[in-house]
């Protein structure tokens, strides 16, 4: 019977097997998708569904009001504050360091060290980073001790020590301290992401600008920055995301006394500090939304950059 | 046009960056040598390296790292190979999936893992062995973007179709093709993926901490709470380990510069 059908209408049979073949091909990637489903999609959606349920499992939007909880508000504002400050400071510093390495023609030995140390420092995060800053700027840290011992004789036979940073109100175990620690990986990350864009600036553009009588400032303002801004902004977003999602450094540095969103989520996991598990899920969902906006923005800007660098 | 010998603006920023790099590095090193009062010694390092808890947690994390590398390769290598060979239309989907771990912070991810796997029907948090299965899956997920990218870049540089057809015409089966033809061509890509993956697991804090397994990250946080000089020594050791990993990575992937991120924060 099937043979006859095939004889009568051979094209139809061929079409059917061709349509089936790609479907059969998907079986080859099935293990990957099963693994992803069980250990990534399932846990994530399970969490996000929880964000829209009340205690009895009914659908609700009430958990979104968790954002009005004073602890949550504070945690989001501190997280945003640290992420914005470190991405702006790290971005500016990283941009100029990348400039020094590429166009600025810093001495060759400096360039070599800066390039390899940027790779190293951008990857030096987590708990060891907190330890390094405690050893350097903690109460008895290396730099703290040196600065404290710079003293001058003052009027009345006493001494003044103007660089005693803890006397002056500095505290490593605070937002300021955490900002300094984050900058240790933030600005090298900027160096790594922005260097290709700076290398991509063509010498001819600068020469053309000079030939037309443009000053250096005019070249940067009217030529270089308009080309560079998508990569600068994209890199800054990447820096923002890397600070926003960070947990380990803050936990090890301050033992959880700075209320970052990540720290608050950690406390919620351990002991339901919000007194409502579903609000905890909403809190976590809020983080993912912000991260998703960042990554999408970054990839759009990155695509614009690639267009320039290829031409 | 006269050219200045050195650009002072560039030198200013380069110097600032070098100071930012080296002051904490030297400060940590100096601090780590001062455990013994009045003289410099490596006592803190001795103390760390002879602490049975440190050794146990280091061993646990290292074994987990190796298992994670093996499982990652077993999952991603055949998938990416098959995708290049038969299913190019799946690439955009798979690529989006593999960057999901960047969007979902580890702390959120572990929250989801605990909510999903701490009760029926898939309870995986009751015995240490089951939790180890869960944590390994977590490590594979967290390091997936790096492992995937490493193998993907490698696969892009070889002609998968021709190699496969050549092997098939000589009578190889799928396993032989993968093991004897594809893997040897991807040695470097797999190796660099494995290094990043291993380094990620070693430095990972959140999964070990919240799934309550004796990993290196939680041990270090614990040690940081009640010791002064040993943490500095551990920071120096971590620094050295990162340096070695990156050095090996650079050595193996010469000419293919790409910004890599190693540790979980």
C-alpha cells in the first residue's frame, strides 16, 4: 500500500522524509536540553512562579510590594549605589589606563605589566580579594600602619598624624571600603573590554582631523568619542552587572553587615528574614530583571561596536 | 609635527593603575609574613597548609572541579559537535541559553535550586551524595558560559563536516569520530575551557555555602572570621593559583586573545 502511494505521488514521500529528518536531528542535542531544563529552567521558573503566588499557591501580584519594605528598598539602593559608583569610577579609570596602553604610548614595560595584570586583577575576585584588602587597609593593615606612622610635630609638643585614616573616619568594612575593593577588578575589566575599541580607532581619522585643522580636543569630541560611546557604555553596563551580582567579596569583607541585595537574598535563604518566602522570590526576580536589562543592553551596544571595528 | 617623548597624561594613569595593582598585592604579602611577632616568617603559610580543614576543603573543591570539568565536556562537546554538523539552526537558542547564568546571579540560582530540590518529587538535599550531585550540576551551570564558549570557538576553527565524512568513509562510528578525530583537534579549546571551569569551581563560594558542602570558599570565609594572618596567606595562594591558571590559558591559546573571567564573585 505504501509503495503504491509512493509510486503514485513520489514527491510527497520525499517531502515527508525531509521534513522528518531535521526533527530527528534534534534528538542529538536532547541530553543538553534535558540537563538545562532540569538544572536551570526548572529551578529558575520555579522561583519566578513563586514570586507571583501567595502562601496558598494562588496567583497574586501582591509580592511585588516587597519593594516597599524598608530593608529591601535600602538593599536595592545600596546595591545600585555601589554598582553605579564602581562602574563609573572603574570605567573612567579603566578607559584612561587603556588609553595609556594603546594610543597614549606609555613606556613599553608599563604597557606589558598593565596588560597582563589587567587580565589577572579582573579575575581576582571573591573571598581572596576581601582578604587582600583587609591585609592592606584593615585596622592593622599594611598601608594603614604606614600612613598612621607619618607624623609631624605640632604646636604644644604633641604630634599630629594627618594620615591616620581610621581616625579620619575611614572604615574598610563599609560601602567606601567595598567600593575600593570592587574597583580592584572593575577597572581592569574596563581595560580588557575597551582596549579592542581603542585599538580599532584608525590613525587616518586622527590625521584627517589634523589636516582639517582640528585640535586634539576637537578630534576626541567630534570623532573618537562618537565612535567609542557604544563600547564605553556597553563596557560600563558590563561593569555594573558584575558589581550588582557580586556576593562573595561583600560577605567576606563585612560578614553581611552591608545590606546589598545579594546579601539580603542570602539571609532570606538562610532564615526567611522577610517573613514571607514568596516575597523573597519576588526580591530575587527583581535582580534577574535588572541583570537581564543589562546583558541585553550590553549585547545591543556590542553589536554596534563590532560594526565599527570590522569596517 | 613634533612628537613628545612621553605623554604625561598616559604616564599618570599608568602609574595610578600600577599602584592600585601592586599596593594591595605587596601589602597582603607583607602582612602574611608577620604572624610571628618581631620577625618575618612564612609561619602563616605553614599554618594554612598544615590545617587539616584547609586540606580537606581544598581536596573537596579540587575533586569537584575535576568532576565538573569531565561532566561539562561530556555534555557540551557532543552537543556542540552535533549542532555544527546537523543542527546549525539550534545555535541561536543554545547561545542564549548558555549566557543565562550571566543573567541569573549565583545567589538567585542557588535559591531556585534549594526551592526546587529540597522537597519531593526530586529531593536532592538529604544525603551528602545527593547534594554532591546537585552541587556538581550547579557548578556545571555556573561555568557553562566559559566552557561553552571555549569549545564553540575551537569547533568554529575546524571543518567538522569534512572531518566527519572522512572518518565515516573509513568506517568510524560516532564514538570513534568524537574520541579519535574531533577531540584531538579540539585539545587546546577543551583544555582552556577546563582551566576556566576548574578555577571557577575552586573559587566558588555561594553553592558550597548554601548547599552546606565542605568546599574551599566557605572554609575561607570561616577562617577570615577568626584568624588574622592566615587569610592574607590564603589570598596570596589564591593569587598565585589565578596567575598559574591564566598563564597556562595564555600559553595554550596563544594568538587568540579574549577577555576571560575566571572566578565567581
